[in-house]
């Protein structure tokens, strides 16, 4: 697939108005991506667990502009953003940028006025990847509109799209998901991993033949029972705004002295996980996941300018996890996103004992003792 395969030539149908609702989950990367090229292309592949409870629910209402209005605003996108029932104009620049990036792939965008009504099932500014769930939910809503604009025609499969070089008919589920992931990536890189589940790969990797830099794909190989229904308890250490945004952090990899070694390491770790997932090797899984988390933050601490997103309580939690694991042998581990909060990962069969430890020993290090219990999920859902 190339970018050209996602550009439609014509739509057979017109729509005056309507609305569509999707819920899309966040995700947590096991092998991290840090550093990107032009157009949100990752410097290295990543793989993530799709979450279940932490999700964004977005309703996209649309109404066709009347002719007089359309003539006045042909060069403008028209939309409103509502978060948790409140109008949020400060979110509009990000959506404006997103629409500009995807306009050639969804040429109907300037024909409608949109109301983007969205809410999260997790606390605002909790450090969970709301841009991933939010942008993927919006991309899926937009794809549902495009599908309606084509729905009277014969179904177009991914293979047909490849052979014709354009999209002129209705689209099958596989193509729908690929294009939704492709669009979501242009809003937020990690959003492309939130369309499906439960394990998603984003970025070209030599051992995963269907992998792509353009969109996320379902992990294609065998996964041992040990990794089914894996648990993720998220400790909200710091809910404040990050001192350095992820976008800035990604850009600092361009001249980073350790960038190439890091990109090679990510490829190698993804190769190792293929064997680990097949064999159910929890101890090796822990080593890869924790190393990836610490390497991500090491890249931040050794960039120029350098910065630290972990907090003292982040380190306290990590050390307590290490001591508990050494003492008990339970397969508990941590990972981190670009922030201070800690994702605690563990197999379902050990959940009772590990949750007891989390509540008794770790919750005290959370801001206002807030934490979220989640687990692996299986992707976005359309809500009728």
C-alpha cells in the first residue's frame, strides 16, 4: 500500500447531514517509537497492547454547507470541538492541522460543517495517550462518512484498490481499518495503533512482512496463553502538563548522538519479542519491556536540550516493583510513556496477588491516590 491508494477519485452519493459515533481505546507501547520523519513516519517500528477501558468516545455530526456559505469559505474547514460537554476552542488548531494533512485523502472535508463531540473514560491530563484514542476515534468517524458516500456501489477490497490505484466504490473492513489507521497517524503517530487490537505493530520490520510505516497492523504471529488478557494498572503519579511535549521530544532525535543505536535496538527488541510471545517467556518479556521504557527516558535525558519527565515517585514505584518481584517471583513489570505515570503490566493469572501489592504499597505514590485498572482490548467499536 502507498499513500496514493488512499486517495478517492469520486463519490457516488451525496449526504446532507448525519452523525456517527465511535469509541476508540488508548494503547501502551512495549517497544517504543521515539523520533519521526516527515509526515509522521516513525524512525523505528513499535508494538503495543491495545487497552480496553481507557478510551475516547466521539460523536461527529455533519451538515452540508449551503451554496452561499460554501462560496465564502471554500478555503476553510468548518468545525466545532466539544469536550465533556464544553466547547474547546483551544483544541481547534490541532484539528485544523489534522484536517489539512488529510484533506487530499478525504476531499469532502470542506463540504461540511462538523461538530466533534468527544469525551474520555479516563481523567483529563492523566498521562494516558488521549491523542491516540481521540485521533483514532475521529479518523474512524470520518471513514464512516466516506463509506456512506460510497455505499451504493460494489464493495472494493484492498486488492482491488491496489490494482486500480484509486478508491471509487464501497470499501471492505480491512481497507476501512487500514485507511482509518493511516489517517489517525497523521493526527498523532501512536493513534494508528488504536484502531485494532490486541497487539499492533506500526513501522516496517524485516520479519513482519505486512508491516508498514503508513498504518498499524495486527501482530501476525502466534501468541502464548500467558499473554492473553494481560493486565495494565496505570498509576497516576503526576497529572500536570508535561514540561516538554512529545512532538518536541521526537524532533530532538534528529541530531541525537545515540539515535541510530536506539533505532537498531528497537528493531532487535521487536525481533526478540516474536520468540518471546510464541514461547510465553514472561521473564524475557519483562526484560525487554522495562529496558524499552528506561531507554525511552534515557533518550530524553541525553538529548540537547535534555529533560526529565520522571518524578521522584516514579522512581520509588519502580524500585518497589523490582524488590517485590525479586522477593516473590511474580511476573510484574512496568513501562512508561513520555511522562511520569507508571503502567504496571502483569498476567491475568497473577492478578489477585499483584493487585493487592499495588493497592497496599504503590497507590500511596499516586497523585490523590488515583489509579486505573485496565487490560488488553481488541480495538475500536462503532456505536449505533
